[in-house]
C-alpha cells in the first residue's frame, strides 16, 4: 500500500496538523500520527482552542488549580501555552532530526491586536517566552500592522507564522518583512541560522467567496456566458496559491537572498492553510493535490489527512500551469470580480471569525471556572 503522506514529505512538503487538544497530547494519538502520518508540525488558532475547551474535562484540573484572581484571558494563556509547550516537546525529535528546519508548533496572538504592530510584538514576545521552546512559532495576522510586527520579531529572533494571507500583495509584504528582519539581525551582528518563518496562505475560502459571486453573475446570464461563468468555479483558489508560490521562488533567489543564505538563513516557506474543501461537489483532497512541491507546508485537519492517506495523488503540481493560473485570474477580473475586493473581505472576515471564537472561548472559560469553583473570584 502506498504511503502517500510519506511521499508528500519526500516531495519536500511538510504535513502539519491543523488541530490541537490536550487529550491527543497525552493519550498517544499525536505521537502515533507523528510516527504513522509523517507529521512534522502543528498549528492552532482561537477557533481550534475554543472547540477543544468547550468539550470534555481535559482542562478542568488546570483551570481549577490556577492562581485565584486571574481573568479568563490570563487563564486561557496558561492553558494554550501549556498545550503548545507539550506539543513542542512531542515534535522535538523532528526538530532535532531536521536540524531545526521543521517540527514547529504555532501559537497565535489574540485577534484584538491585529491592527497594532506594538501590541502584536508585545504579545508575541510574551507567548514566545512563556512557551520557551526553540520550535514554537508565534502566529501573527497578515495585516499591514502585522507585517511591521513581523520584521521586528524576526530581528529579535522570534520564529513567526504569518496567518490569514489571501492576497499576493499581502504575501509580498510579509516576505519583505522577513527579509528585512533578517538583514536587521545581520547588521546587529546576530545569527540568522536559527530562525524560521512560514507564510500561511489560505486556499479554499477564496473559492467559497468567488464561487458565490460567480453564481450571482450566472443567475442573470444565458447561453455561452453562463457556461463561461460556471467553468470558472472552483479554480481561483488554486490559481491564487500558485502565484503565491511563484512569488516565493522569485523573492528567494538573486543577490539579496544569496547574501542571507550565505549567513545560514532559511527561506520563509509558503504554508497552505484552509485546504479542506468547503464545497461537497469538489474532490475532498483537491487543494492538497494541486499544491504539492518543495519548500512548502500543508496544514490539514485530521479528516483531510485521513482522506489523502486513503486516495490522494502525489506529484509535483505547485509550479505547473502557472501561466494558465495567471490567465484564469485575469478572466475572473474580466467578468467583474475584483480579487482585491475578495481578499480584503476574506481578511476582515477571518479576523472577525477568530475574534468571535476568542470571545466565546473566554466566555466558556468563565462559565467553566464558575461551575468548577462556585463563588471563586
């Protein structure tokens, strides 16, 4: 039987698990997945933690034993840093065997700081120090202020995962922030060979939004024009990601990069996020299959990993048909859909969604603590 997940690794793509909960950290499930599914990393976000905390009793003991007087936000930070620290320890073998190139676990700054570089840096520093593991990555949203924070954090030696990237322009901004941060370190006489970063480019949500707009246009079209609109559905997200990879290969080549590479710097790998299909009409592993290639990461929920293990097709695809991808996005613009408008909307919705999950998470912690220890303040 083909080991499709190992084949992905052999193609130069890292598989990270887009999930975390305390149970899997302690019942052997994550260790098994590292061993059997070729997992080399893990990502978390407020939505993932909100779901983990909402069910079961895995966190009750820590919440009950926490120092009195802490607010829900402080209690959550205790919980998430413990989980991420434990996960980092489980991936320590991967981190060591790849000489620090893989084995990372991501922890995200709170959504409320997304439009303040200073607040982002302050919180990222705190999380970095609290987890205190060389293979932790702090997730920073890909806003303009976030990019400013990325440069400062990289210059300080913090591993950074830039999340909620939808637009090529935003991707270019965070690549520049990473390169500039490395250059700042070199100028300060600091090493750059121990720093890692990924740029998390979101995939399926792009199709969800563009397909909705194509459906609206098709409802008022007839004949060949309607067929043309239907033919564009389910293709924009992969095209957009292929152009992000093209940008990556361009930026991490040439004299500027070679100077940093000579100092031991690593590329900022593109990470494909949101690769589970939202539309049941689409092949369940299509976003994984179409973005396979070297120096990339794909973070997948357990169901997508299981599906790819069962029937995924492995071949290098990430830099195939790039010209066609460029043509497709031009055609989408030509029918009246603005990619800039779409990606701006998705970024705003992504931040709002994480904020909603974060608020629900804090409310859930407050309720849980109240139930565990009535009268506790």
